[in-house]
C-alpha cells in the first residue's frame, strides 16, 4: 500500500464533511477534478472505496465513515504540530467570513484592515446575509466562520460571545408628540422589523410577550438600512442598534421612542465549525474579539 498524503486526507475529510464535492474543492482552493483525483488516489492506495457513487450524490461507505471519524484527529495533530513550531506567519489562504448587515456597515472594514496588518497572507472574503442563512452556509462548509446574532444550537458549531448590543425604539422626529410612547404609536403606524431569518426578531418577540401589546401592522424587511430609511421617512417605527443610529439621532432625523417595557439586549457571537481547528480560524477569532465594535455608527468607517 502506498503512503497517504496530507493533501489526500484533507480532500477526503472535506468532501465527507461539506454538502458537496464542489463546496469541499472551493474550501481547499482547488478544482473539483483535482479533489476527485486525490480521493481516487487515496482509495487506490487503501484498496477500499470510501464513497458510494451509485446515487445522485456520493455518500460515505462503511469504510469511509470509519476513516472520517479518525481523519479529523489526524488533521488536528498536524495543526497542533504547525502551531508548536511556529507561527502566525503560516496563517494564510482564503477565509470566507459570514457577517450581518450591522457589522458589514460599521466595523468590518477595520477588522479586515487589522487582519491585513497581522496576517498579510490571509485573504478575508466577507459574505453578508441574514443569520439563519449564514448558519446554513457555515454548517454546509460554504463559509469558514460567521459573526451573527442568530441563536444557533447546531451541535456541529462552536461559538464565543462578541458583544451584547443595545437596541432602541425610534421614530421620525415629527411623529413623536410630547410623552408619546411605543404603546401609543403602534396604534397608528406600522412596526418595521427584520424577517424571521434574522436574530434581531427575538427582541420584538420578547417585547410583545412581556408588554402584551398588540401590533396591528408589521412590515418585514431583510435589510436594516431599509428599516432605517422607512423609519426616517415616517412610514413606520422600529427598533435598531443604538450606537449604529448615532448619525440619524444627532442630526435630528430620528428620536428615541420610549416604552413601558425595555428592549432586551442582543448577543452577537462568532461561530465556527467545532471540527475545524485550522490556525487561520484561531487568528480570525482573536482579531475579531479585539476589534468588535457594534457601537460604530451607520456607514461611519
């Protein structure tokens, strides 16, 4: 039996882990044909089929499942060996990071800049979407990490808290009359909120359950910038991150709208696949924890 190579083991592991060979090849920055070739060579060396290719999608054979459970351990040992000798200079390659709209329109550029200074060989590729979509892409292997507020309980994901963010009710300045509160305005204006795929909808759910206030009209959006625009136009009231809104609060476009029931804070977390111990993720996680700033104002880089 010929000796297996690290490239073959990586190709097999990610092909077995990701939702498709195409996703695995993309993660390893190689063509799908190169990935398939490495797996075929590995199967030839072992004298065993690792994938059953008789169906529409390749699935692991019994031998493949047995090897998959040990492949991650072997790759972890390689990562530990690399870390023991050295060094951050080895952190490089392409890393696809999923982010929500708040981070993307505020502190993400600072994160990318700091990563460039500390790990110049690391190429960060941000992908902006709603929390549930980011979680799905992370689990499937299409993303390497994600910074989101969506409360994932997926067993394959690890997480660390980035920040707790304060949200506030706001309305256009001329819509607030004296001691007018949220409980009063919801009778006359719609409430604009993110769609259910966003973690921030939990804030409204909690407020409604606690306050027992009935909201007759709700507008859903997949963009917080759109929410801010609708509120600024006087079309609706809504809730958004306090620090992020500072430009619109300072210039008087929006005013804080008070409520008898306070809004709960929202936790933003850094997520990664628990079985992915590559040094680049540890480096990215470290810098994200240093640079996190959800109080950075809207589009103020």
